[in-house]
């Protein structure tokens, strides 16, 4: 497993230092829990790739996590022979039965900058078939974080499972194996997650939009035009939308899943030319969860699941939410919009 997080605590203001310390603690807790299973190889992803042209600060990059089962690799890193499949194993779901090696990516603590204000945070994860990224016969170097990180540099369409833990008034685990999205709530009296939200479905349309309008001066005019129709009630519904933005992606996307609407993190010409969310361990897993609950996700041009990252920390614009809201948004982005029809 490749797990990332933490950062240099030197310099910066008190809030930044607090965030970095909390990220470091979260990363350590997650990695220790994974290692405790005795069945996973856990490494911290490189902070950035040699050819990384991403913008933004380098000193604080939450990371990724990659895991290999010990029944496939020995503790010394040597590959073990496969055991012959039993009858029960042969009846397993073909999607999983054909998978020889799994790799999981983790964002240990999304929204850590809000933790001091008691605002919700979360952990995001996605699971890939590592075999898909390595040519036939090739094996990664289990002692090299860069080699293991390659296993998760895949488009969201290759995800086998994804989900998130939400830490708020309750602790929720929401995940999908590709056949529906389900929510579990932590029951502290028995210290177990209990299924409380089976087969979650996002409303077909909502009345909430979520984005950080502090960056709106650099946004595309078509996207700003779409937001204007929502704020003035001149969109397809004729209803004025409400803005809700926590600044913790897990919280914002979870609310979108529950109540409907749209979550947006577009590119902007001023600061984030490629958007502000990392594709591999933030937006792709969250989009996968929403899509299997009936939602849609895009980077503004193509489905977000089809965007192929070049490295672990690559960023991408992202838009996700209710299917009818997403269709209306794409009408604006691709053709200039038809949201003024309600005037």
C-alpha cells in the first residue's frame, strides 16, 4: 500500500503547522493499521515526480498508499507461487477473480486545515488492479516507493472499489465495489460499522451548488454564466439554488450525495490552472462513489473516469453531482448554455 501525508513543520503560520502535524499523525495511524495486518507492503508516495509540472506548494503534499498481499509476495519481497483455486474461489465475481494484485491509494485526512475549527474531515481511498499497470511478467520493486506508486497511476475507469470515511457528528464509511454505493455508521457501543444507508442514490436534481467562489475571477465565462443562472433562478428548474461550501471535499461531496446538487472544483486562470484537487486519491475515488449512486462526474470535457493521470499528484478540474444538474452544466460548458430559457 502507498500512503502519503505529512510535511515539513518548519515555517508557516500556526494553522499550517497544526494542519501538517495532524496530517502526519493521520498518516502514521493509517500506515500502522495497514502494516498491523501483516499482509500489506506500505510505503509513502514520492512527494512529486521528477517531471512534475504541477503548480502549488511542494512542501505539503498528502500522499497515496499501495498494498500487496503477502500470499503473493514474501516478507523479503520475493514473489510466491500461486495456489490452485478452489471451487468456491472459481465462483467469485470475475472482476475480482481475474485480479492477481491489488493496489490501494489513500488520502489519510482530507480537510485537515479545518480540523481546529471542529469542521468535518475524512479519509478517501481507491482500489485498483495493479496487474493492469505492469506489463506481463513485470513486478514492481517492493522496496521502491516510486515503483509501487505506478500501480495506482490509473484512470478512474479502472477502479475496482472506492470510498471514504467521514468524521463529523457521526463517523460514516461510504463505499462501493462497483455494484451500488452503501453507507455504514460507526456504532461506538459495539465498535462496529452498521449498515444504515443501503443502496444509496443521489437525487436526480438538487438545489445546492458547492464551490470556492474566491477563485471565480479566473473561471471560464461559460461556467460563471452557469452559476449565474443558478443564483438568479434562470436555469432549467426556474429555482434559485443555495451555495454551501465547507472546504472539506469529503463533507461537500457527502452532502451532495445525500441532498443532490453539484460540487465543482474548476480550473482557474489565476492560481489553479489544472484545478485544485488531485485526481488519483481525491476526485477519482469520490466520483466513482457518486457514479455508482446514480451521479455523474466530468473534468469539463470528458468523463472524469476517462482522464488518465501521468503521476500520483496530478491535478484535474472536476465537477460531480446529480445527473440532471450535471447535464445542465455540460450544456453550458460545451455549447454556451441553455439556462437562460427560463427568462
